[in-house]
C-alpha cells in the first residue's frame, strides 16, 4: 500500500516549515558573546595614552567576520581577518591611533595624543561570518579630564580667634579641567551660603586650558564653633572632579577673650545649627 502524496501547496508549506525550523535551531545554537570590553572610565589628558580592549568568544563553527571600534557611533577602526589589509582606520575627531593588535579572541587599540575631545562613548562591535552574520555591540563611556595633582590649600587663616572676630579662609584647588567643585565644611557640617558668606569662585585659566579655582569663606567666630576638645575648630575644604575628591584640613583654636568680647558674643547670631 503506497503512502499518500501531499498536494503541491502542502509540500511547499512543509518545506518552508523545515527551513524555518532549521534557521531557528541555528539561531538558538549561536554562541557569539562579548566576554569583556575594557574602556578606561577616567583618563588624565596629561597621560601618554589610553588602551581599549575587546574580548569575545565565537562559539560553534562560525568564523570571525569583523571587529569594529566606534566613538560616539562613528567607526574609527576595523579588523577583518580575511581582508588585506586586515586593519583599517578612519578619521574621527578626538581619536588618534598609536597601535593596534588582534588575536582570535580579542582586539586591542591604543589611543594617543589625548585631548578633552577624546571623551565620549566607545563601542566594540563583533560580527561572525555568513550566512547568519551575528553581531554584538557593547558600549562604555570614557571621560578625559585633567585631575588635580595635589590637595587643595587653605590660606588666610589666623592660628587663633576670639569670639566676635571675622574668620576669613580661602580654599584654592590645584589646576584641573573641568573646574573642580569646591565645598567648605565647619566641624564636619557643610557650610551653606544662606548661613555663611561664601564668595563666588575665582577662576584662573592657564595656557593649556586648565583651571585654578579659589573660593573664600567668611563668617563670625562663635563659641559653638570651638566646642571640640582644646577649643579647636575644624575647617575642611574639598575639591571634586568627576568621582574623585581631594581635601585639606585646618584647625584654628579659640584664643583668649575679654569680658567685652563675651558681651559682644551675645549679639552675634548666625543661625548655625548645633553640632551633633
């Protein structure tokens, strides 16, 4: 007894289904993955270079088709092992290649002559050979700055104060780019502008575009500021660039005072909160 023959349209549908299932199985079996994309988060513009590395696993029987590097979605480097030459570079603002290297599971590029324009989003894209041409892209941000190379300085302070005297201190951060955020603290309490007089920042720009920033702090000495052991008041200023912080401490003390100054103290009100 012979087997029943499918109508032509059913045979065509069956063939299409077999092809679809084969393609689906191929998709499921794909194992291309990026195991690591190394991009420095923060680089000092005065450093010699920055190295970017892309590591991957092809999996299965697929061969490598290409590895591409991008900055802000603009391609600046391409590695295609079957091409001659294998390496190609393309002009992109802020990107200057010093060297490149490639292996069966990684591609590394080194950028040189960094500028602030080298900041951006860098991406590595890996593609396998046809007929699938599987592609994976991963991005990371890199910020190019000029970081302070020393802690801030505090000047203008006297070694001791009497109640009712004006305290004037100037915090100056080491040159950087962008300009640092400077914050004052008195006895670990942040100095707020509505409580104390904090002048606007004074910035000086050098020939390299780096900024030296200073911020003065002025307030009247009150007994509550000197309630630490030994009549000490702690002044601290911090300079923050990116996620990095530099700080400087100064500890003037409460000096001798007269009955007249004690009387004046009763008239001094700054609204400063009591220390915890």
